[in-house]
C-alpha cells in the first residue's frame, strides 16, 4: 500500500524570464493586466529554465521528498517530453507504475513568461492531460492512506467515482480542483466534497465557485464548509486560511521574495497534506505548507525548491498562525 497517491496533470515546462516583459493595465485583458512585448520585435531573454510541472506530478514530488511512499496517476504522450516527466519523477523517487503513456499522444507543454515581480503568463498546450477517462484511473489499485486529486480536466463524474472507491478503503482524500471542475459549479461539486477530508482553492476560485465577490475569505470558507471537511483558501502573497467545523485559522507569509510564483499553490497544498499525513494539527500543517511554498517561489520551476526534509522546530516557530 502507498502512503499517498496523487492524480492530475503532467507537463514539460520552459520558463522564460526577461526584463523586457512589460505589465500594462488595460480593460482589454480579462485580468485587467497584460504582459506585453513590442509586436514584430526580437526580445532578449535573460533566463531559460527547462523543467516539468503539472499538479499531479508537482504534489507527488513534495510527498516523496518528505519521505512518503508516493505514486502518481497521470497521462503523458510517447514523446521526448514524456521521458523528461518520467525521469524527473524518478529523480524524486515517485513511483511511475501508474503513469499512463498514450500512444501517439502529446505530453502537456507550457511556456511561462515570467515578469520581474515573479508573476507569469503561461502559454499552455494541454496535450493528453486535456482528457481523463475511467480507464486512466485503476480504481482497484487506489489503496493508499491519502489520495491527493488535482485537475481531472473537468471530468467530475470520474472524480466522484474515484472518491467513492477511495472511501471504501478508508482513504483520506484531498481535492485541489482545476478550472474544468470549478466551471461545473458548486452544485455538481457538492457530491464529491461530501467524501473529502480537505478541499483546497485559491481566493479567485472560491469566489467563482460561491458566486460571491464581496464576502471576506473567512466568510467564503464558511460558505464552503461541510461537517468534518477542512477548507483551505490561499490568497497568494497575502497568506492562507483553513476552516474546520466552525474554527478558522490564518497564516501570514514571511515575506520571501518571489522569483517565480509558479507551483506555489501545489507546494502549499501538498506540504500541508504532508504534515496532516504525519499526524500534525492544522496549525502546524499550515506552517509546513507555507514553508514549502516560500521555498518553491525562490526558484524557477514548480519542483526545484521543494523541501527535501522536514522543517526544524525553529523554522516552524518563525511562521505565525492565528485563530480568526
């Protein structure tokens, strides 16, 4: 039996960083800000980093690095990018026997244009990660103490089958849904949430799911709360919140400078679940999640800065958590 199985996407990532990437405020962009370069010009790029990513593999790398017997269920093609993904997983000691290699398929690929503030725009080709089917997830092999699910390309019916099967084995389940799942709405996600141990979102996703742009993050946690379900809402450089059965915790970041924020959410969630799997309480688990995320954002790539040993007591003590 594995300690933890993760499910989700796998990608080949290329980070490009340039002082020539300009951020321009404009309502022509959906986020209100555009990352721009002069059209028709050649742009000098100071930094190029090739690595791998995807929620399924990023979270698996954290778990394995912190000593858990970990496997990942993901889809890759039969191309060079797939070999990079698999080799990277092996480097982190993640078991790859459940990786599904799709014949004539293309592995997901991302080019991440990283600005000076660490934020990035991602050019994404999802490849075979754009579709998850029941045959991709060997339900009878879901025997682990924890199951950590990231995006299943919006296949909520598959997600429901997976969590129901996992619960038969008394597996604890964390879910960090992607945009495809969130677009289905709260009504469709509730049957899944009822089987979960932990539900992890960022602030924008929580507001999208609740259709609420005005409430505080604590109030958003309360809106998503179910008995026995820990709700996690991250708020980027502003910190993160946890809510369980009427109690809400808030953790403040230490203010580490970000080189790249790619992978921060995956590293926070997987660090937190690692601590819960080790028997720590929510307050200490928030600290481990934060330390993992703050380590990751100091490098390009979602795996390069992952913690490879448990934080010391002194390191945990420096991170502040309070009840709100």
